[in-house]
């Protein structure tokens, strides 16, 4: 189905209203706008594969309402950008969701595995990706473009059923809940203007008042980009913002002297940016933002981390989980340095698989050795209990 009018949309919505799940994808353009420009919506069930063209349908609210039906699971692959689009369109995030990219990492696939790889491995179909860089805003669409778009959801139901079955049999479906809860949380997609400065690089050397200026000018850029519906970098670049915060120019001439400013700013933008600089300079100490300072890593944790990495690889292999998903080296370094708060290693399913054992290793309650070339992990308290070999 290729839906291009209200009547066809109504028929599609009615035909899938009572299903348990729908596969969902979008095609959009964002190179020249702040907000993603929705170009296509793809929907699939076991019986139907369809494209909805929002560029020619005036009102897609019936479909948005359907996607808000909590009785229907929305199946996506790497779906955060798709969900953000629907949140912006309707003020609602489709829920509940099942993201096959996230689920696949718990079923033995690499982290951030591509949709094409999953389709090939699970369905046995090799997808044609020749239209990956299509301009989806142009009409009419060619036959190959339509086929490409349909294929992005055509095989998702089968991939979903396979992953759901595997993870259900292994008792791992509950492990997905925290990640899926984050995907449907509106806060995930709300860009708070005065928090955007934390995304910028090379800001740790700024003095407190300079950080206050950076917070204000970055918030100004966020609001200006939204107002004009252009990418942030079109308003002014990150490097220029950091330099503005460092120098705190007082007038248009000093501002224009900073590289990258004069080329970007429109005549009407100078006043707003100068006002933001003044606001930042006027902030009291209590209002100036603070950067999170990580505890400096002890110099002697490398040996402990190397042991921890070996244990993580062992457990990842046993549980058929991608090693980076179970624990990253940076997480291990923090744990070895004594950081035991707000770490995923000590939360939920990770704690049961690896977290508690890592703590025992660090506390000297577990040891590791090689026996005939195999790694052995054992309790130090009871040498005859708890041995694991691979």
C-alpha cells in the first residue's frame, strides 16, 4: 500500500487497529532544518506493508492516535530519531516500544548492529541499500525508492518475533525494560536550552564566569535555531561559542572580531547574542553552572582493570552478550577507582551477571588463574566452590 490521501489513511488505520504490534520506520531530512522534516512513514504487520506519505496528506492525526494506543507494541530498529519525530508532531511518544537493535545485543549480536545484518542473519534476505542517501523530500518517488522504504519494515515483524522468542526463552525480556522506558520518556527528547552547553567540547578550562556566559549564549543559539528552524551550526558554530565565552565581547565590533561570527550572524542576531553575553556576565556565583568533575583515576588501577576485562569477556561469552554492552573499559576504570554510584554495572541485570562478581574480585574475594590454558574464576573463601572454566 502507498497511502496518499485521507481515505486511504483511514482504511489503513482501521485495518491495523486490533493488531498486537506494528513495525514502524520513517524517512526524514534534517540537513537544512532544526526539526526533522518527515517525508515518509512505513508501517508493517504480518498481513500489511504500507507507506504513508505525510507530505501530501494534510492530516495524519488518525495514524498518530493509533501509534499512541498502548495496547499495540511499536517495533522499530534504532528508533530514537523516529520516536523524536512523533513526539514533536503530536507531543506524545509512541509506547510501548520494542527496539530490535537494542534487543539484538542481548541475543548475541554486536552492539549497534545494522538492520540489514539482522535481516540477513534471521530472515536470510540480503537488502539492497542503493537508495540509502535518497532525498526523500522529492516527488515522485521511484519504484526502487518505494521498494527500499518498504523493505525497512517488511522484515521487522519476523525479526521481532525471533528476537522476542530468543530473549523470552532465556528470561532476558525484562532486561530490556530500562532501555525501552528511556526511549518512550519525553524527557529523552526535550532539549533544555540552558543545558546544551554541556555538549560542547574543550570547555573544562573555562573559568566559572565564562561557563555562565557559555550557558547563556548556547541557550540563545538553541532558541534562535528553533525560531528559524535551521541547524544549530547555521546560527553559529560550537568553537565560536566557546571563544565568545572566553572573551566575553562587549559590543558588535569585538564580537565580529571572533572567527566564525561575522560569517554566521545576521544583522538582527547581534543584539540577542550580546544580551546573552551580558546575562552570563551578570550571573551570581550561585547561578553559575558547574561541570561534573570525575574523580581522578588512580595510577595503579590498570592491572585491576585488565583482570576485570578478562572476567567480563568470560561472562559475555558464556551469556552470548556483546562485551561492550556488558561493561565498557571506562566503566571498569571508574569501578576500579572506587566509583560505585550511578553505574550500570551495579544495576539491574548487569549487576547479577557481572557487577557483584567484579566487586568480589576488587575486594579480594575472588581470584583468577589459568589451568591448562583455560581461565578459572574461583572464590577465595572456599576454593572447592564456585569454579568456572572456559
